[in-house]
């Protein structure tokens, strides 16, 4: 979206104006009505108002590699902070060591959770448990999380060490609808709440913005460290996609599922999926915080 940006002084964050930072300078985002009609490409708007329905299903894909305790905390926070937790379903893939506790045991507080009536959210989680030596990398594991997607309308992918803003489900749906694009995907890197307090993150007007990538020594394309966007009044297009957070209609995931053949691939996983997204006219956006990293060791 650089064609819609105006260069500001490098020392300026634009006051209250929407801006992005590319690592060297801030760029002001021009209002859409200042862009010529020939430059405006209007995507297909949402085909229904299902995003307003408190019962619309959100399917959340989570992959955990030797991360059971934080995985359990992520599940607890996911359900506790959703405004309508009954509509949430989770596809979880765990890759654990022999002596490691099960994320679901920790989530429910008991190894007998499958027969317990007290762990009411367990029935909303579909868990695949595999040994760490069976792991074939993140893309294959993410592919497995989609086995129980079913007919869910909205899909979210995130990591196993994440905290959420309160009412994240409504925030995500409202943000998706604000793109006015049936094929929108919300995605960005997540900030680390161990380096900045969660209160400061959620109140900040600055959000991570992925705007560049680079080649590795092995010939793979890797996302560079996120830069920033500030004072956004509406979603803006992003240049890249992040595996750490992604939210969209599930038809995006059905058309562009994680690649099960990218075994043991870390660099290149995100850019490969991003390229496949673009091939079928799916757009990547950022806007505001829905969740943030919690990478406490």
C-alpha cells in the first residue's frame, strides 16, 4: 500500500494521523477519497451479516511443541476472555516429550478430564497428541489442526503461548467486518507481553506491521522483524502474513490449507502460504490488538 502513503519526517509518528513505520521513516496513510478512482480496487464485501451473530462459530487452530503449561494457560484465557465462549471450538495438536504433561490435563486440572463433567470446555477442544519425535514441523502440525474444522464459518490460527484481549471474539469479527472484504485475512506478528505489560499493549495506538522479508542463506524467504503502524482508524493492507496470528472466514483456510509437505520447514512457511493466499485474491490486513504473545519461560 506504499502508493497510498506520504513521507513524513523520520522523527514524527504523525500525531493522531494514521501512519506506518518501515524501519527508517514514518509514512502517512492517505484517505481513500484522496486516491484516484482508477487506483481504487474494491473487493467483494461480506456476503452476509453472520459476523454479527453471537452464535457464529469460530474455529481456533493451536499447535503446541513441548509447551503444555503455556498451552493450558492459552486455552483458559481463550475461553475466559471470549464474550461468547460457547461458540468457540479448538483444534489442538500437541507434540510432547514422554515425561511431559498433557495440555488438556493441565487445562482441566485432572487426567480424567474426558469423563469429567466439571471441565465443561473440554468438549469444545479436539486434541491430537503425538510424540515429539513424530513431529514434522509447524506446517504439518497446523495442517492436522484442521481435521475437525467442519462447517465453521470463521477460523483463527494462533500459538500455544498467547493471551487475549477481553471480548477478543467480538473484536476479531468487528475488525474483519471493517475491512469490507469477504476475502480478508487479519494477520500480524504478536507483541511480547513479557517485555511490555499487557495493559500498555492493549492501550497503545501502535501495532506491529509486517512490511519486509529477506532471503536466508538456505534460499528461503523469511519475514523480517515487524515494524509498526500507529493511530489506525480502519484496517490497512499488510505486505505479509504471520503464522502466529491469522483470522478470516474459513473458506480461506479450505482454499489455502497449511502445506502438509513442508516438513521441518521454519523459514519459508509463512511466505509460502502468503503467496498462495494472493493467488486466489485473498487480502491480508492489520488493525488493532486481538491477542498478544506470552513467551514466559
